[in-house]
């Protein structure tokens, strides 16, 4: 319902100067109703505005009764409101509250009031009338806006918490669970599209001895620096995580055996060449690759343990061969 100060025709008036409803019981009921209610005749003139309506719009009964209902409609909307009102009076029907949303009325001071409106046609001795029941939903709108803001803030906080759970706080690499989740997804994609996938497991050489000699704070500094080195040397598509203690894992999507060895050497060399304040730090790396011969549109969940086990065995062969080196799992197969 929309309104301006346009004046309409007046309804027949009683001895008190106001248009009268002949059904006094209906008048008393409407006057006592807790919700704002306005009764409008066929010409669009208000013949009754109960106390709640007067309080809502800040008009007295004398200022409302006899005036066009467009008095209560925001400026600019009166012509369309008048057309809708005329059409409604030709074919009146019960219109329950809330069928039309985002309606606005206007009070004496010009403030717009978000409202819901229910319309109820009534035949009386005075002719056809329409009882307009209004609900000021301004407070509800404010609550909805506050709830929406709170929900957005909560969503942001949840995103932050998820990121914290998925990130190792010391190295800023992804957590072990995030690494395993990503590997599972990439394995499924590799099977689905018949693309190679490689995994590296990297272990800092003699890390326990380093901790024993220089202390755990110094050891933490090594882990932090290794994390920075790995992120700096990784491709944008590589996924680097800390999977336990001094072990790091790297998922290399769409990377075959040769590519995995090249990348592993890049990581190994970057760690070896980095300036270390106390003594040189190196790393041993094991690599494993899976390559699927044909695409499987709906693959079953691939087995993570197999590729991780192969990469882990290759890592221990690197350690057995003197550390600070890269071994691919295929080298183990050729030796067996």
C-alpha cells in the first residue's frame, strides 16, 4: 500500500461530522483491534481508522476519515495504487497477509513504513467496504537485516576456522588431513580423466639430532624455513602439506614419473642451497606415481594407501642410500 496527500471523495457523514458505518458492532470490533485497521469505501475514501492505525501513521481519526486512502501511500505511487484499488473494487477478494511483499505506507512525517497488508471485502448497508489490516514489519526487517549480517559474519568466522583446521600453524603448510583430503580428490580426478598423479614424501635429514643439538626452538625455525622453501618452489597446482613431525607431503596433479623426479630434485636442491644459520640442512625425498590407462566416468574411491606406501618406501631408500637424494618408487621395483 503506497500513499501521498492526495484527497479523495468523502463518504456520508454522521452527526459528529465523520463518515459513519451503520453497523456499530463492526465499528466497535475494528476500533478495539490491536492491529492497525483502515476501512475504505468503493471510492477509496477512508471511513474508519482505528486507534492502532492512528498511532502507526501519527494522524488523528479526524485527519484520516473522509480522506482518500492514497494519503497513506508514498509519493509517486499514488497513480498506480489508485488503478490497482479501482481494479480490486471491481472484483474484490480476500487477500491474506503477506501475499504482496515489500509494500510501504507513509506516515504524517513522510517516513516510509514497511508493511504487510491483508484485504477483506465486506458488504454492508453502507455499500461495499474493504477492511485493510496492516502490520508494521519495520522491526522485523531490522531483525532480518541483523540476522543476515550476523550470518555473514558467522560464515566468515567458519571459513577462518576451517582454514585454521586445514593449516599447520608452525609451517603455514596444509595440515595432514587437508593433504589426505586433497590427495583423495586428485586420485579420483586422475582415474576419471586417465591422467597421471604423483606424490612426494619429504623428510628433513637428521632432524632429531638437530633438535638435540640446538634445541626445539631452533628445530621449529628449520621447519618454518623448509615450509617457506617448499611453497616458494612449488607450482601453483602443487599441494604442499605437513603430514607429521619433520615429514612433508606434496601432491603433484597431472605429473608423470619423469616430472615428479624433476620437481622433487627442485625441492631437494632448494633446501640444500638455502642459507642455514647453524649447520647445513638437507632433505630426502621419495616419489610415487599412478597412471591410469583409460578414463573411468564414475570411479570407485581410489586406494590412498598404495601410493602413500610406495612413496614412503622410496623415501626410506633415499635415506638408506645416504640421504639428501630423490628416489622414485619404480627404482625399487626394478631392484626387486
